[in-house]
C-alpha cells in the first residue's frame, strides 16, 4: 500500500499537471487568435495541440507517478485545469498577448533594419547604374533613331536595291545567329 503522504504528493502533482495543461491551452488559444487561423487551420491546430498536450501530460505522469492512471489522477488533472482557468487564465492571456506584441515589434524592427542595410549597400551600385546606364541609354536611343532615320532616307533614295541588301544582311545574320531572326514591319 502507498503511504498517505505519497498519495497527497501524487494528487498535488496531478493538480500541477492540470495547471500546466491549462497554461498550454491559453498559449494555444492566443497563438491561434494571433495567427487568425481559418477553419482548416483551426482544425489542424486543435488536432496538433491535443496530440502534443496528451504527450506532455503522459510524460509528466510517467515522471511523477510512473504513469499510473487512477480516478484521483483524472480528478487532479480536472481540478488543476479548472483552478488555472478560473484564477490565472485572464492575467496569463494578457501577458502572452503582450509578449507576442513585443516579439512582433522586434520582428518589424529587424525587417526595417534589414531593409535599411540593404538600401545602404545598394546605394553605390545605384549611383554607378545612374552614371553609366542613363548616358548609355540616351546614346543608344539617339543612335537607334539616327540609324532608323538614315534607313528611311536610304530606302527613299535607293528604293528596291537598299531593301534587297538589307534583307540579304538580315538573312545571313539570322543564319549565323538565331537571335537575329527579325521580321521587318513593312
């Protein structure tokens, strides 16, 4: 027979385990509310929560009273969860929410810091881009327009021989390099 003091110890332990289960429930409840889970996410989260909680309670019972499940164990778990939910739940939920808000603010601060460092690192490259790409873009635009205008002038002056020469050059280039396959919009 198990001594009376040991039975009280086991009963107190099951009450403590019930309180831990109540805390886990509050933690899950706030996490679920923070993540704004929908129907499928809530169902999956509930399933995972109860599987994890069952495992935690089993391990704690195994460590505390060698896994013996008796009526006083079930009563102690229910009493512990009820005491926790009635006395400590409100304050614990507010502390957990405050902690989540602080973690979210830290996360946003880290993201802003990362973006600032990225912009700071990219600043010299943007300067180089503006110094090189803008003048080259302007030069390419002017060159393209000049070539286009000169092609139009040659087309008007020479007519058919210029078009034959241009088409022959395009065919040879496209035969050598497939990226030069070009169809004239004429």
